[in-house]
């Protein structure tokens, strides 16, 4: 078969929805992506080494709380799940949605991607489109995918490589297909194939001039949030020292119809994006002799915000001269209405309170249990009598499912870290 035919055949398969798409990693990003292909009657295989997750999905059970059973009514004619990569070469398109965490020294950890490429490299045949969606620094796609395959294939003729940053918003109200999909390929043909693929599942695609620009886009989006959250958290602390309510100040500033974007303060940051992604650019920039000051400062401020919150919680508890105080943390997910506890401020607070020998439990409608400091803790139901058992209730993650009237009525002391509650007595906003 002539090299130029691989592009034409793959283009035809994609256009006619006859391609088989392999999604590598069916977590928050990969699973939502798979759902969209399924809805559009495009054959998919979801690959994940987590056997428990795969078995759940085979039974149409959701491993992610904000995705309901109705979202997982996969047509067996279009979607399958596999915990091994034996069938990877059957796929025409391979989309990599693997996690990219940071190491303890905040350096990027691309081991999930590099290990996957090593496993499949010798088995992949010509005529494939490989797309990376994992968040990473500019240059990763070329270094970890292009460089690994260029000795074996003619890139852009026999095999095709592209990058498209994920824009998943767990628990958000904006539908997946309404979010524009940024993309770019190794060559014009690579870009065209990835554009045709994503056009099948989203309303709008946006082509970047280069893979590196597409990679940088995701980092800019998350660094923008990190810096602004750091700013508003710092302003919260300043306002507190001046006896001003930052939430009221933000409401007033939000009345300006231009030049202001609303960001809300909290007890710190969490999740798999904001606490991690900025360090990818921070590390990469140093390779170009650049020092990203804002990234460093924002990261430090957001960490200090959690420490400041914790310090003030302990200060409030001491004010009441409680013997062996019992504290109930409301919400340990990193953001409301989801179950993800990665880098969560709530978990960090429980950990530190435990270290100070303070009895602490949590209630979270999305998280059944969580291991903290080696101790498995179970979520407590918010019955009136359960709330009354605790000396202090701390709202860390303001899930909409919480019965706030019940909390206000029954809690002895309330510490609100989200600006959602109000009460005349024994009430504190941090």
C-alpha cells in the first residue's frame, strides 16, 4: 500500500463514522470523551488498567458520581471496555487521556504516558491517528510521541500525531459538545484528521498553529485560574485583618460590566489541574532560562491560604476553651458537587487537625470514605442529632446537596470557608 493512501483511508473511516476509537484512561476526561463518541454512534474501546473501574463500566455502573446511570447507557454495539492493551492495534484512532501528576519536588511526572508508548510502540501498525489529551508542557507531544515513532514510520503519511487539550469541567453545567476543542497536529494532514474526528462530537473546533501552542493553551487556562484564585485568597486575608467581608466586596466589584472577572476565595485549592499544571510550565520555563514569578507566588499563596484557614480554626476553638473539641468538616472534595478529593483542602485540614489530637470527622454526600493519616474515615449523615454531637462545624466544600437550614439550626459553632452561610451567633467566616 502506498504511503499516501493511509491518510485517505483513515479520513474516509472518520468521515463515515466507521473508525474504531481507543480511549486510553477512562477517568474524568476519557470517560466523558467515550460517552460523546458513543452518543454519536462511533465505535470505541475504553482502556484502563483499573480492573474494578472496567468491571463497573461493563455493568453500566458509574465510577464517577456526577455521571449518572442514564449517562452510561452505552450501546454495546458501539462501546467496549478492556483492562489490557491487547486490542490496541485494532483501533484506528488512539486518544491518550492519562494522568500527568507532579513528583514531590514539583517536577512533571510523565511516566504514565511514556510507559504506555513503550508498551504499544512495537505493536502499532501504519494508518493510525494518535492524539494526546493529557495536560502537559509545550514540547511533550514531539518529545514523547513524535520522536518515539519517527524512526519506524513516516510521520504525517503512515502514522498521524496530534494534540488536543482536554477541557473537562467535572460537575459543570456546560455540555461537553458546547465547549470548543482546540487542536493541532504534527503536519497539516495530522491536523485535518484530528479536526474531522472532533467535529463529530463537538460543535466547534479551533486549530492552533502548532502542537506547542495547543499544549500551552491548557496551561494558560489553568494558570490564569491559579493566579486569580491566589489573588482573591490573599485579598480575603487582607480584608479579614481590616474587618471587611471579601464576599461583599466581590459582589460590589461584580456590578462593573467590564474589566472585572469574578473569582471566589476558599480554603485553598485542590484537584488535578490548578495545584499541578502551573508547575509544568514553571519547570519547563527554567529550561529556557525564564523564571515564572506569578506562578510561584500564586502557588505559595494558595498553600498558605489553607494553613491560614487551619490556624484560624484552631484559634476559634481555643476561644471557646473546649476540652477535647469535636470538629465536623463539611465537604472534602476539592470542589462542590463531585467526589474527587485529590489535593483537597478539606483532606489536608483533617490531616492537620488529627495531628493536633483534635477529634475530627467529615460529611460529604459524594465521598463515602477517605483514608487520612492511615485512618479510614467514613462520611457521617447529617441528621440533626449527628450535627449536635460536634462542637464545631466547618464548611469547606459547599455542595448543593447539603441541607444548610439544618446545619444553621443545629450546629453549635459554624466556621464558613465558602461565604455561603450566615448566622448571628457563634458564626465565623474565613
